[in-house]
């Protein structure tokens, strides 16, 4: 897997935050010149469920989280430098037990 980027050049950052679960998950959208979109976010301790419309790749920049994809029973832990993919029209449970998990979400489908 390619390394997780430390920065993005030549993008537009949307200043209005996407705020979920009473502020326990917060992200900002990043728009690329080619029309691609990513979000950069923080997940505070807690357990949350997200649904997907498009397929997504979640890259963990800092911290760690436990993830269970919809339709699966296995819970996997992801630490900084790792990533997981979520199919379109699906979802996942994500749990942060301590600290803050930082992520990049890429919409891949």
C-alpha cells in the first residue's frame, strides 16, 4: 500500500465542518481540481456507525480504531499508517477507545 500523504497541494478546503455524533466525529471536505473529493477528520472516543453511498477508503493518519464492516463478524484494528476499504451501499462500525483517531476518507467509487 502506498504511504499515507502528509499534505495535499492545489486543493480547495471547505471551511464548514461535517459534524457527526454531537461533535465526536468531525471532518472537512477537500476538493481536488480533477473533481475528486476527500475528507480529513477526527474521531474522538466512542463507537459509531456510518453508512456509505459510494465506496470509501479510510486511511488512518494517527491514533487507532477498531472496525467491523457491515455483513462481517470480524473486528479489525487499524493503527496509523494503515487503511481499510468499505464497499458502496454498505457501512461500518468504528470504535476509538482512547485518544483521537485522525483519518483521510477517499471516495473511490
